[in-house]
């Protein structure tokens, strides 16, 4: 693509680009990259991927933490400072 073609395809934005009148950047009408124009199936797939990633990232460490005392009983290899921190607080 030549420079002339790039300039002719350049977008113009509302505003002058100053702090008092900044540019307003928005999607083109019927832009295929605009998420509002994506098919519903594609949006749901991305939503499911984000949900699954979030669930796994927070759930897996919690399951490991909840079973720490069981593993520590069988394999007491942790440093003393970690062992002390993993003990439940004393009931008063």
C-alpha cells in the first residue's frame, strides 16, 4: 500500500487533539473488529474462555492451600517459617 493510499484511508476524528478538546476515538459503522458487531456465538465463546480462565486461576491455588496440612503431615519438607504460618490460629 502506497503512502497516498494510506493517507486517503486515514480516519478523521472529532476534536482537535488538545487537552481542552481531545480526539474522540470510536469504531467505524459496521466495523467487523467492533465487539458489538461480532456474532453472538463468538462473544459467548470469548466470555466462556474468560470465565474459565478466571475460575481456574483462583480455584486451583485455593484447593492446594486447603490441602496443605494433609500434604505437610506426610511430607514435612517445608521451612519452619512456612509450617508455622500454615497452622490454624488458636481458639480462645
